[in-house]
């Protein structure tokens, strides 16, 4: 029997702000539902990668590694847009780790790591991108009725991810979903670009919604019965079965078929238990041992200018003590 749907956007408990799913529970549930694969796309992190990869293989499920990441929004720097990146292979994984690491080191805004769009140039090989649905820049442009901007952004993403960019659609009962879906499907037809369905999963079953809302409130500093608190999630963001997704998208079956095709394109193999040491370039005429000694001695000289006073009468005597210890 051919698989009909694969979840490609899902947050685990490692998404501290809004994820509730434990890794082992996830892989067991996916296997029980007879889904051949599942993607883990935690919010701005790869922390669960190894645990998820091993658990998925143990359950007979194909693991797909990805991230639900924040992308800079020039129009509103404190309101980044979203993009889901999935690893096709080792090169994609290396590119993804570099991008998210750079976001933490260079791109944080109010504690949120944000990937600048310029960084993606030359760093997209081996990655498949989903547009982020309503939360992506294309989705935001469509909801604002800025159709020319949406088309322009689409062309930019197609250039960055040739044959690897999909317009994401969802039906989880949230505000503006159907309005966005109508416009994005029309845009996809105009630009001859594929659409893919996701359920933006945050918890395993619909019964987990209340516990999920409690976690969201703890993270956001709200109380559950506050009528004014933000409510960006719905009880429908659970791990729907393929049959449920078929019923939900009976009018757009290609969106489900594309989820399976994307899963087939993602084939990252991870190897554990093997050490990979860095290969430092060694100057001509030196061995690894002599170069290490040289670097250590030069490093000590720099540190001694901070630790000691080079103009002091006892500088040579004190520095000699350090040199002897180094030897």
C-alpha cells in the first residue's frame, strides 16, 4: 500500500516555547499509524536530532531532520517570518547547522536567533524549503493583499531553492487559514509551483491541547483563564493520521502526495561512534609537534603581557617560571 501522507512540520518537547511531544512517543505513534517517515522541525534548534534519529530507526520510521526557523523581516525586525528547512543529505545538514549556529552567534533579536536571508546564498544545497504557510513572508504578503510582493518573494525563494521550494498549506482551524489557502493555491497555479500540506504539529492527540496551552502560558507569562492572552494555536494541531489528512485535503490531493515525495527526497544518513578531528594546516618545514610547540610558546607570550608587567625588573625571572611549566 502506497503511503498517502507524511508529517513535515512538527515540534517536540525540545521546542520549549510550544512543543509537547516526547521523542519516543512520537516515533511509536508514527509507526503505529503506518506512516513511513516523519520530520522533526523544532523551533530554531537541532537539539533532539540524535535522539530522534536513533528512535525513528528503532521504530522502523524514516527520520527527516529539519528546523522551523525564523527569517529576518526588514519591514519589522522584531517580527521575523518563518521558513521550514529539511535536510536532503549530509551537505544539507552541514549547511543547516552552519545557518542556525550563525543565527545564534550573529542574528539574535530579543533572544530569538534569526537567519538573515543574505546568509542563504550559497548555503542552500541539500535543503528543501517549505514556505512557512501564513507565518512565512509570502503568506504575510498574501494576507496583506500585497500580491505583487508575494510574487516577487516567491521568485526569490525559487532562485535560492530551485526545484526545492514548496508553498505550505494548513487547515487547523486558525484565523485566516482559508483566506490564505485560497490565495496561495491560486499563486501556485500561476507560478507553476507545488503546494504541500502540513498540520503544524505541537502535540500527539487532541486531548493534549490543554496541557499544551499550559506550557505556552508558562513560557509567555500568561495565565490560562486570561481572556486577553494570545491564542495562536488550535486543538487540531495534533498528529493526524493519513486518513484524517486525506479527508481534510480531499479537494487538494496533490498537497498530500507532495509530502510523500519530499520524504522520498530526504535521505540523510548519520554515522555515530566515529571521531572526526580537525585538520589544521601546518606551515612548510614544520611538523605537527613543532608547530604545536611554536603556537603554545607564542600564546604564552601574549598572555604574559596581561599577567605580568613586561617593564618590571623581575619580569624575566617570573616569565621563565611560566616557560618552564609550559615545557
